[in-house]
């Protein structure tokens, strides 16, 4: 058994690591400094390290000495930052303009490193092999798939894989594990409407792609509100619209481009979103005498826990952090996660780590004022250690 107090001696180190990583954020597949730091820290602890998995990913392997065992589990942390400017004003704020750790991946990396160091010092307490998976490019750049394409689980086989993500608003140190649905699919759709551009004062001489785009934006709201079962979550949002030139307000442009996101938790709803977006685009185009070119790109599959492994995470949380800190369910969230790619290959589960604390104003994910709550580092690392000892018990 392990308790947060056992990880307390690593608190200062984890905090220093986290703040250094926060000050030096790197985008997906550019995490060279981060990956080098992770690899060096693992090697210093006597952990076998393989670099360059999925371009900038790192895998550390640690085998317990309690007894011989073929069992292995993977523990995953993501390393990448976001392309956005930071506005926290903190001493450890980003030193890279337009780059920021606004989702807490700096905290995830520091926690898993802390757990790895503690477990390396206590390898006599478990049997089997731990794979510490430091993944690049989680933020919609395909890092999980890149690692899988490099043979992640063929080269580093595991019986199960587990993921952990911070969650503002959930009480500090709480572990909440969804029983099934965790995160939605995340897809990108687009439509290009092409008409016959004309003088703004002579609209009858052309066909109005802007008007078609406006009608399309209104029409797609019915996909969720009127065509989807109210008990089946779905999201369709417009994220970008481009048409014309502000310097030419007397021109009706010939082309309008729309891009947006679509989210769902079931294959049937996901299929319907794709089909209806295209059908509505074509119908609107016909109505307005313009051409439509719809597209739909499937990016992330829904993240759904394997119930047995979710229960194992809850049990480890209760043993390590206390029953009051362990929640055996959490409502699904419509964000997306490429951890779903790992769960499509091997069984496992994904948990939320509470970072909510009245004394720490961290903001919400993907916000320029977000800052991971360092008070969550010890309970998070302790949870990882507790799960490892539970799953690889002698």
C-alpha cells in the first residue's frame, strides 16, 4: 500500500519539473526538450528508456523484483502544449510566444515522472513490468496513432493501459472514473460554397454564396435539436468562416468557406452527423443556385472505458487516497482524446484527477489564464503508484 505521504518527499522536485515544463511549452511532435528531459530523468532513476516512439514519444520500462511475472501495464502521460498565448503573468509563464501549457500536460508529465522515480526505488514491491508512456501530440495532432504506428504495444506489450487527466472543478485530489463513456469523438467538417460573384448593388446578376452559408449555419442547428435523440449527446459547431474582403464591402464574394467540429459518443450518431452535414450542404446549395463541396474528417474516436479496468482504477484510488476521494463514475464530457486509440488496441481505462481548490485559481482548460494546480501533483503521483502496486501485486 502507498499513501500520498510516501510521495511527499518528491513534491518539491515535481513542482520544479512542472514549472520548468510550463515555462518551455512545445507543440505536438516538437517536444524535443521535454522528451529529452523525461528520458534523462528516467535513466537517472535506473529505468530502461526508448526514445523516438511516434517521433518524439518516450517509453520507460521498469521490471519489479518481487517475483518473476509476465504481466505488464502501461501508464500514459501526454507532453504537448497548445498554440496560444499565455496571460497568467506567473514567474513560470511560457517563455515561448504563442505557445502555452493550457491543458495541464506539464502536470501530467511531472506526476508520472514522480511516480516512476518512486516505483524505481521500490521495485521489490511489485512483480511484472511497468511501461511509462510519455506521448507526444495529444492535442489533435495524432500522437497516439503515431506511437501505435511505431509498434508501441508490439515492442512494449502490456495487458492493460491507463490514462489520467486533470479536471478543474473536481475537488482537489479526487479520482473520478467513468464506468463507460468518457469523451466524445472529435471530427472536423468543412463546406465550401461557390457562387457567381457580383457587384453588391447588383445581386441579381450573380448567385450568393454568403446567403447560402448563412442558411446552412441556421439549418445545421436542427441536426442536434430535432434529429438526434435527446438522450444521445451530440455537438455540431461552426469554428471558422471566411468570405470576401473587408476592403471591398461592395462585392458579393464568389466563395465562402466554413469549418467546424462535430462530437458524438456513439457510432450511429457520429455517422448521422457526417451524413446530415453533407446532405444539408447539398440541399442549401441547390436552393440558392450555388455549388457545395462538403468534407468530413474523422479525427478522434470516442473514449470509452472498459468497465472492469475502470473499477480497478476506483479500487486503487480508494486504497491510496481514501474512499472519500474515489468516485466510481463521472458524466461524459464532449471534449476529445486520442487515448481512445490506445483503448482500441488493449483494454484499459481513463480517470479524472481533481484539481479544484478555492485557493488556486487555475481557470478552465484551453484558457490563456490556465495553470495546473501543483497541489495535485502528490495525490496524482501517489495514485499512479497505488495503481501500479495493485495491478502488479506479487
